[in-house]
């Protein structure tokens, strides 16, 4: 999509993709910064035809688009860091610096293509645990982009990490639907309730 060439091997925090000169000349700097790339994502959705074709191969359950959210680490080092690094101190006294991002993609069963949407970068202020960090970044994504996609009919897919009431309410507030993994060991009370309802014949 960005016509990515080779990556820089300079051992710095600058491994950004170089652009084809014809593209780069339209940008203020030959390297892309994240805010510059954001407008390209809805354009990709626009060009996919999802907006116009209800029978798009990306349409799935209830004719919705499935947007899968997940976090991924794209930088980790014990030597190089910047002011935006998340920092993890180990018992042996060493520190690992890292950058993580949530990467939402439109997926569909039986379709081997995906459409990447705007990522949301996890910041050091997002929390101390992996769950705090991902949930805070996910909330920002729903608030920032929910309105942009909700009219397409969207169901958010996420793992057990996101399966908590505040996130569920956040998704619904933005006019989106959700299917989240809900594991018994991390949702004991909920499973106790459903077991009771089953015993009472109400499920
Ligand atoms: Zn950093």
C-alpha cells in the first residue's frame, strides 16, 4: 500500500519505510510519520467497495464487517529507548524498552485477504499491565474511529483481554457490536451465573 522499499538498518529508533520518490515528493518529509498515514486507511476501505456492495466478500455475520483487534509489539530493546517507550523492569535489574500497537483489521471467514485500519499506538501512560495498556488504547480507537465505521455495520472481534464491561459499554456507545472471547478462568462469576441460569432452565 505504501510501496515500501527496504528498511533502514541504522541501529536507531527510526526503522520507517522509505517511499517511492514520486510519492515522497508530495509529502513534507521523505519518511512517513504515523499521523500522515492515517487518512490512507479509510481510503483503502472506500476503494475496497465495502461501502457500496452489500455482498462484498468482507461482509459476514448479520452482513456486518468483522474488525479484529489485537496488540502486537513492533520494537523491543534493552539498549535503545526513547521517551515514548514502554518500560519493563526485570527481577535481575535489567530493563526492556518496547513499543506496542493495536492493529485493527477487517477480516471475513473464508477470505484470505484483510483490510488494515488505523492502528492505535500504546503509550507508557496507558497502564502498568498489558491489559490496562491494550484496553486504554482500544478505547481511544473506538472513540476516534467508531463513528467513521459504524454506519458500515461493524462487529468488533477481540480476545479475552478486552472482555470486560467497560470495554463492552464503550463499543456499544460508539454504535458497534462485539464478539469477545470470554474464558471461564478469567470470568468466574459470569460462568457461575450462567451455570445457575442453566440449572433454572432459563438458558
Ligand atoms: Zn521508544
